[in-house]
C-alpha cells in the first residue's frame, strides 16, 4: 500500500475526472455554495504543511456530477494524475 499514491485523480482519457481517491484523510469538509455546486476539502495529516489539503468543486450537470480540482496539496504528497 505504501507504493500507491496518496491522491489519485484519473481522467481515463477524457476531460472530466471519473475516478478520485484520497487516502489517510484527517478531515473532510464540504459546503454547499449553490443548489448545484458543492465545495469539498480533504485535509491531509502528516505532510508538515499546516492545513494541507486537496479541494474539489463538484457541480451537478444534468444527470452527472462534475469534479474539478480546486487546490492541490503543497506538502510532500504522492499525487497521481
């Protein structure tokens, strides 16, 4: 498990993220910004950077959810994608 990235963001050849995984999260914070838009943050413990996190904007578009990466972690984090 140590060789797997802590954050994986996979587009599988498309424009939109279709597979997101974040391991070892100390806190998940989500906030509805509008009826169709959600902000979500996954805080990463042990990176040595205060408040280190990966954040997403999630928008309802028709019958699907569209994920966009808003912030990437600044600490020492293995990120794939």
